[in-house]
């Protein structure tokens, strides 16, 4: 009986040790791979600069769009997600 218990404990120790070793090895290799990575090059975009004059008043189109957006938001709050 004691011989079987020792054999079982040895087998379980090997199994758990193997799983733990596999996980630690995977973590080590992943860290090694990540450490070798270079950061990606920075994305740079160019645009022409121009001066614009903004009016303090909204156009009719902007007001229409804003009021439609407000109606849609309030309809969603009431539980009608596809009403408008």
C-alpha cells in the first residue's frame, strides 16, 4: 500500500512539474520574443494650413442635423432604438 502511494505521489509530482515547467518555459520564450521587438515607426501626416473664419451662428443644415440627433438619442432612451 505504501509503495503504491509513493508511486502515485511521484507520478503526480512529475505531471504537475511538467505542466509548471511548460508554462514557465512558454512565459520565458514570450518575454524573450517581446524584448526583441522594435517599436513601430511613428506615423506622420502632413496637411496644408489655411485660415478659416468661423461664424458664431449655426446654419439651417447644422441645426437640422443637431435636432435629428437629439430626437434619435431621446428615442433610444425611451427604448426605441430604430425609430428614426
